C-alpha cells in the first residue's frame, strides 16, 4: 500500500510543499515513485514522518531530527521512549506555567500587585476567588460585600500573608481545643468563635453576630466549606458561634 503526496499531507496535517522540502533535504525520501515520477509513500515512510513531526513539535531543528532518526544504534522504541520523556517534561512545565498564570490572574482581580512566584507563595495553590461569582450573586448588593471589596483592593503581599498566618494559627488552636474535648458552649470555644468573628471584622467587613450565625450555618450546610475543615469542625464551630452570639446578645 502506498500513498500520494497529497494523501500524506492530508493525513499528517502538513503542506505538500513541506513534504517536498523534506524530500529535497533527504529527511523523508519517499520509498517509491509512480511511473510518472510522482512521489509514493509507504507505511514505513509514514512512521518516519510521524517521528519527524513529534521532534519538530518538541522544538528540534531539522538537522538534529535527521541525526536522531538516522542514528544506527537507535530503534523505534528508543525514539518513542525519548519522545515520551520529552513530552512529559513539557507537560509538567506547561502545567506549572498555567498555575502561575492562574494565580497571577486571581491576584490581579483582588488588586494585589505580586509576581507569579509571590502569588503562589501567598495562596499556597488555593484559589482565592474560588467562590467569587457565587458570593457576588448572593451578597453583591449588601454593604458588607462592598466594604470587603474596598478593603481587599488595598492589601499588599504582607497583608495577605498575615491573614493566612492568623487563620492558620487559629485553625491549629481550634483543632487542639476539639482534640481536648472542649464543648462548643464552653468558654474556650466561645472565645475562639469570637476571635473568628473579629478576624472577619478586622480584615473584611463588620460581621454582626447575626451574620456570624449565618456563616456558621453555611459551614455545615455547604459541603464545600465542610469538606475543607477538620472532621467535625464545621458542626463544632457552628455551635460555638451560636453560643457566643447568644451570650453577647442576651
């Protein structure tokens, strides 16, 4: 079975001119010619063309491709292994580049002037605007939302790092409280619930006790928030928030 230059161009997604050039430089010489002198390509020629296009996609110049393919010590499996390694490395590099760009985009939305490296460092791979559209849809017309937007637009890298550090420290202490068997309505749990509310007030918006109750309920009802917490923490914190709000509103 042999194929015309037009057929091969269609199979491979290249131009007839490209195939003619490969023939002229000896990179891909058709195995046969028709009686009229037209190029005819065999399945073996198609295999070689596939290898050529793989290496070209990976950025190899034509002269290096010719050296690789004409290496007498190499076999088709060796080429495939090499190409797989190169493609895997490229995929990983592109994945990291995409992650850096995504973090840069998210930080810019929030008004943070950071390099991609700083964004990754600050957010730790998390998406800071994961629920941005949903939040705006639910609370976009509230004063709290507007105040939060005004505040975060001014924050620097150091501000965001401090927010992250404070949240991580609070999470560790609340986890230790739960491990110690402290009840949600106990003084220690209510104190940490109040600290949770004050953290929101300090960095984002004035969080009333009623609004804090709503947040506590959302931590339990919304699986996305619940799954991001320690096991049992959503329910424990909700109850602590309720108890803390009750004592302040009594």
